[in-house]
C-alpha cells in the first residue's frame, strides 16, 4: 500500500523509555534481517522485549539533508496489516512519520520527509512497526543525513591507506571509499572524517564514496 508523506500526520511517538532503549540498542546498531531471539527466552522475559521479525526497507535515495523526500518499500510483511512508519536516531529518539497498511501481498510503500531534527553525525534508520509498537516488521539500512552541501561526519578505522583505494570501516557498519589526501595516515588509525557523500560505486568494491573535506586522528 502506498502512503504519501503529505497526507499522513507527523508526530513524535510516545514510546516508553524501556522500549526506546531496546530499539536504540538493538535496531539502530544492528542491521536489517537480524531475527529476534525471542522464542529462546523465558516467557517472563518476553514481555520486556520488542519482538523483531525483520525485513529490509528499501530506500530511495539513501542520503540527503533534512527535508529530503524518501521513498520506502518493504515486502514479505503480514498481509492487510496496519503499520506505523517511524524514523529513529541515536541521541534523538523517534518520530512517527506515517500510518498505513500492507496490501494483500504483504507489500508496503511510503513517501516521507526526513525530519528537521536529524543530524549528519548520528545514525538514522526508518523502521516499520506493527500498530501497537510491539513488533518491528522491517527496518532500513542507515539513512545518511547530510547538510545542504551533502557533507556527513563519520567515525571509524582506516582499512587501507596511501593507495588508490583508501577505505574507512565506519562505526556505523558501513564501508566508505575515501577520496582525498590520506597519505600521512596508516591502516588501523581511528579517525573522524567529514566529506561529501556519494552513492557512486566506482572502484574499491562495495561501499559509498566520501570526498574528504576534513580528516583527523582520534
């Protein structure tokens, strides 16, 4: 089912503190497709956890400044099921972006705007909950929030340096191809980088390209 961002109310979601902490720890730092271990837990502990039966949310685009309109698609969800679409950010909480319903084949599609509070140095994911916020049905890979010039801030470790393909293994789990002066740095250096992010996939294998404007050793 298609959900347009202009027709759905935007509001902050009043999640309980315990649920919010669980999602921030388990959802934002985990990746799409990680199934919950809920069934292995005693019945007494199940009520303390948000169940996660997770599919991946596809994003287009994968990066942009606050206000960017993003198309989100998920499939293989429960059919004809009401859902809540939210965005979550570390140190920022969650905001509900849309209410919707999956179609008869379990597909969901939404068009939403990245909230104004989103920060370029934090992790953000789009998450599809069931109506009662008790089950995470789908979540996206990281959405890279940039400034108006496409610049992000990322922490990580240099995987290789001083060659045609210098890479950053980001703390967010992504691999970035660094474009710019890194000759004085060595593989294994912990760094903070700023640069213009691109979805170009030329050279250095998988990963996003980051055209450096600033790099410093932590």
